C-alpha cells in the first residue's frame, strides 16, 4: 500500500469510531478541555486508534495529534491528526463533523485525507497527483466574480477577544458576495472549497490539525491557499484563506486590509 492508502485507512478508522458514538454520548463522556473547546470519548478513541495504526506501519514517524500532542522522533515524516473535527456539532447531534489526517515530509504537506462518516465522503490528495472525492477527481469552482461567490467561514470561538476584528472582515466580505456559510468544521469547509461547493473560505486562529489535510486537497484541486497576508504561514499562525484562482486575489485583498490590525 502507498502512503496515501494508509492515510485514507486512518480517517476511515477514525470515522468508524466517531460514527459508533454519534448520538450516544453520555454527559460524563464530554469534557471542556479549555474555554469553548470540548473533547469527548469519541475524540480520544479515534485518535488512539489512528496513532496505533500509524505506529504499526511507521513506528519511527513523528505525530502531531490534537488531543495527545507531539510525539517527536526527529523523523522526516510527520503525521497530523484531527480525530474529530466539529466536536461541538458532534455533541449536539448536528451531523457535520469529520476526521482529518495529513502527512508532512521535511515540513511539506505530501498527503492528506478528510472523511465525513455521515455522508460517506472521503476527500483525499497526494502532492502533485490531484484531489479526489471517493474515486472521482474534483476541482475548485470556476466562479469569477465575488458577487456570484458563496464563501465559507468559521467564527473565532477560541479567541473571542478578536470578535470585533473578525466581524470587520465578515462585513467587508459579506457586502460583496452572494452568501456566507458557517458549518463548524474547518476541514469540511476546505474540502467543500476543493469540490467547488464554496468558491472560497477563510478563518482565523485555527490549528495545524484543522487545516493541514484540507489545505493540500484545495491546492491539488487547483485552488490557492495562503495565510490572510498572502504568505505560506497558515499552519503556524492559523489565519487561512483558500479559494479558486479567480476569487482568491479578491478575497485575500479584502482580508489583508480589514485584518491589518491582527498582525
């Protein structure tokens, strides 16, 4: 099996576990690990199963996992795991959540997959080989004008001190586009952009595991992904914008101007 096949196996494994717990969580199985940041038994079981799978096949590889942190073996390969993206949705029985796994080689994203177990949608990509939904190749939209664009976003729920700044960017984008949607699972927002459902997406204060796989999938689907200033630091600073090549420069310009105080 190639590396991408192992990545896909990981998200399918996590998806199976999250689906088993969905709608059946007890109050004692939900914890607040930080303000506005939940973790459940499903998050933990999914993550442990994925880590065990990785170490079975790649015992020397590094891992960065949302719930258990960094396992640094000083290897060239690093796996980035989000065992359950959209935990708040999940605890409320809102069926919008996913499992996301990406792999870096020498700091460059080379493989990634996102699985939506409710819809049985497996998004995946390898560097230089295109992006796929299940077995069908996907590409970003061809929408050219902001006035025709549907844009995805996410609220900075872990950084509410920045809500006024975020709302400034929201207002500036909202007045130009046809609509804005907020799903509550950044990995799926990015995949929907790769598939052409959304014409673009932006969000602030995300983590590596939220965006790593989805960012690669957008790029391999023909889109552009940067931080809001047009740089490549989105995995580090967590401020991401992704879109098709027509919408991207317009969206990025609005964000850079409206969020200049964030720098």
